């Protein structure tokens, strides 16, 4: 309880624009509502309903078409109820909060990275290590959804790509220190564990030697993050080419928006790894146990003994080093130090997954999840990451079944045609095995997503152009089959 009150007090300091009492007593973002319009809801009616309640739309999480709505905190419950009762929304919910799952010990007695040998990244005496099979691929980028990254660190600078800050809604340029300072650099420490510059005669080694990292800033200086920002980060990273995501953040509340965000990444071929949490519990938390997350990672010591504070059992699908001076990594201001918690077990698995994807690029997240389950080592707590076995199995993997993408076509309106106020958009799709969904987008914003089945399907959605600008508009149809293959078709119309 004491740590919780201290954490909430810190949160109040950095969220000065919010009501401090609300921040201390609530486990959600004050004054914020998440709502997903139904596919057949008129956008203008949705907007009018929200404004009519004295609220406003702050932004749209476009990949999953969820509106982030701001309302006065005292009116939040009333606005939520009114929106839920309007019949316009698929769901309406709060925006829950999670916290970085790390403990920073004072132990600085050794500079050895014990996890390297403990999880077979390096060559043991009895055979090859994972790094003997592959040191990764610069094309397999890893999104670090955290407090940012100190790109000026000498052991990170060459590895950090451009990213996005979801707290300020601004771009993070290459070479800029984006770390908010959570726990004096939580995101920087996670990034170094995953992918510090390696074999450079400086500092430490990262689990994925060649993979670059993408800073995705969602965690405040007080180490809190809201699920809408985490979902947005997953979608942004997915759309910008990330192949693996690490989320060393944990909370107890579920969120439909978060779950749709994780499934967006999963359905687009991104392997998401998350910390299991530091509550010493068997109860699943989030995002670790959200659908679409392929591994929830608990923490053990270098002797494979469960860390007492790590979540375990059903809450953790695999374990990696995360305590007791096993994780020595990068910090802000160009320094190094020891860190612990499931926050630092998770990056080891994310790094190993990046090596596996580098060794076999055709792997889907579901297949990576199966490989982790089948090629980890049994220990008393459950399964322990074995990077060598995972990467070797990935390299030898042969893709079974369907690799043929579906075909999509837009039959209405006609390409190049002029449209009026109410437009009927129709798309057809076919697949050699079975379809899963068809999504229609206007100017890259989701108009509707329909689940479908069988070898062929057709969907129709209505587009009200009353608020659309005069000029050209791009309509896109994306068909997905049950194996995750996608096919697209696009046309341009004129309003």
C-alpha cells in the first residue's frame, strides 16, 4: 500500500493538469473515455452525440477505429452512460493504467551479464549458442513500448530508429533522447537488454545483436502508462514495420481497446512479448495475458529459482533471468547498472524472438508462440527460455499449409467516379482456403471491418461524406484469410 500511494503521488506531480485527488484514488485516466463506433453508425451522428454530452474527440486510434474522448472528470460516468445507451457504439470503457514492472537494486558487485550463458545466447561447452546460428538482422526491428530511449548512450546510439511519443503526440527523431526518466531510465535499460550495440569493444551485449529498436513513449516520468497509449503504440509500430514488440508494463485491469490493439499487431504478423508482473501472483494481468501477446514472461535468478515477486503459474508462459544481479544494462547519462523485475526478463525473450524471426522470416506470431512452448527448458517454475533451441528450431522451420494471399476487389463505387453524400462501398474477396475478415478504409481510416468465412465473401458499408473534404479520396479494401495472409485493392473517388 505504501508503494502504491508513493507512486500515485509521483503521478500527480507530472500530471499537473489533472485533478490530483482523482489521480490518487482512480486506476484510470481522469476525464478520458474510450469508445468504438459500430460499423453502421453515421460518423456525423457519433460526433454530434459526443459533443452534445459536453465532451470532445481527442483522437482516433485508427487501426482499430477507437475514439479517445475527453470529458470533465466529474461528468465522466454520466457521459459514459449516455454514449453506451445511444446505440451508436460497440463498447464504451475507461482508459485503465499500468505501471513499469521494474525494481532497481543497489547490487553493483559484478559486471557479468549472467543471462547470456544461462539462456544459451553464447556458446556453451556442449554446443552452439544462439549467436552462433545468427546475430540477427537489421530488418527485424523491435518496438520498445516504454518510457523512451536515451539514443545518446554510446552503447545504443547506432541502434535507435525514429519513433513516436504518445504522451506529447510528437515524432521522436533519430539520435534524440526520448526517455521520460521513469526509474531513472526504464526504457533505456530495457532497450539495452534487448539490443545494445554488441561486439563493439564497449559496454554490454544485447540479446539481438543486429536488430534496431524503435522508441515508443507511453510511460510517464512517474512510470504510469494508459492502455489507449499502449494500444496506439502497438498499431503505430506495426504500421511502421516492427516485427517484435516488448511491453515491460503491467496492470490489473483489462481493456477491450488494449485487447484490440494487441490483436491488431498479432494479425499483422508482429510478435508481442510482455512482462508477467511483479505481484508474486498467479492471476493474469495486462497486457501480458491479453489475446495477441505470445509470451508472458516471469523472472528467475541465475540458478533457475523463481524470483519471489514474479507472477507465476497461469500468469507466466515462460521465464527468463530478471533478478539478483543478472541484468546489467544501459542507463541514462551514458552509464550502466543492475536492474531487476519481470520488466527485464521480458526483453530477453523479445531479443531471442527477434533472432528467431531473423533466422526464419516466414514465422507467424502463432508459430513463434508454439516454438517457445516446444523448445524451452523445463524448470521447477515452468518453462525457461533457451535461446539456442528456439533459434535452431526457427531456422529449421518449414511453413505448413497456406501461404497464398486472398484477392480483394472493390465493385462499388467505380474508380475515378464522383460521389454524393451517401456512398455505398462494396468489396469482394476470394481465397484458396478460407477467408477471415474484410476491412474497408477511406483515406486510411477504418470505415468498417466484417468477419467473413468461406472461400468468397462480399461486404457493404455506408460512407457519409458530409464532413469529407472536396477532392480525391482513397478507398481501400483489405482481405485477410485464416492463415493471416492479406490482399488489398484500392480505388480513388472524387467528392
